[in-house]
């Protein structure tokens, strides 16, 4: 199970038009209790995002900003400080994600770019939703029994073709503890890595042991894949 953005995003998204005025944007933020809005053109294409940070530039003032923005190379923000519509105030291009992309991809993008939310756009560039940090974290609410089923039935049996009876797997609050014996330490490393990427897993406690190098190998416990 790998959730996609469309599985967790909010579909009822409030946006503003390019022509929305400064005061109208502020009023909408107060009414909706949000800190940013996607900005749409007349064809409903996403063209940018206007946030509280963009609006605050006007409060700072052009004169106060002039020297700082020139020194830092952020001259574009001086134009924002003089702006009066969403088109003039917004940050562009907007950082977005597609509805079919993974929740993990959304988490990485938000972390790497230090943003709290991502507008979700379709192939035509139209806004279809928005995904927030809270939405992304919702995957960790996955029930422990579902996580264990995937670990045993998919990862251990299907992906690694190992005998599930060799292992004892428990899941508590998203923490997977796996006990057993594997002949090849390299296989253990690969298995633990796979478990860490199972959706909803918070941590993996590795209790797998390996026989001494000089000990005769135990019976092979790799299970052949089912035909077809």
C-alpha cells in the first residue's frame, strides 16, 4: 500500500484570482484562518501563491526594503511591496505536486523547500486540491495489523521469497519488531531497509540473528515463487 497525494489531499480549496486586491486577500485570510492562497488565472490555471509573507512586504515599506533587497539580490520583492493585486504580490512559479504522486514525494518536497503545503494540479495545470503537512502525516495513522500484513505477506513472502515461519513480527504503534535468523547479513540489511519504507512504519527494531561463519548452514528457507 502506497498512498498517493489524491488519497490525502483536501479537495475543497479556496483560491483567489489574479485580480484580487490586497485588502480583499487579507480579509479572506482572516475569514478562512489560512496563511496563504493559490492564485488562479481566468482559465483556472494555477499561476502562483500569495502568502502572509508576501503581504508583509508592504508593511515593511519600500524605503526600508531598498538597501536590503539590493544587497541580497532579492530585487523582485521590492516590486511585491509596491503591488496591489494578487498577480503583483504572489510568489511564482508555484511549487506544486500532481495527484498521482506519492505521499512520500510530497513530504520530501515540503521538507526540502521548507513549505507547509503544496497546491495539487492536474496535467493541464488546473488546481484540484491542496496537501498539507498534516495530510502527509496522516499515513502514520495506518492500523498496526495492516502494517504487519504487508510486512509478512508482501515484503517477507513476495519481495524476498522468505519463509514467514522463520520470523516473529510484531507491530506496536507503527514500530515493527522483527526476530528470526537469516544466513546472509546482506539480506538482513536489504530486508530492514524495505521494512522502513512500508507506509505507516515509524521505526524498525531489528532482532534478526545470523549463524556463525564456521557453523554448517541450516536448511534453506527460501521459498520459490509461485508459478505464474
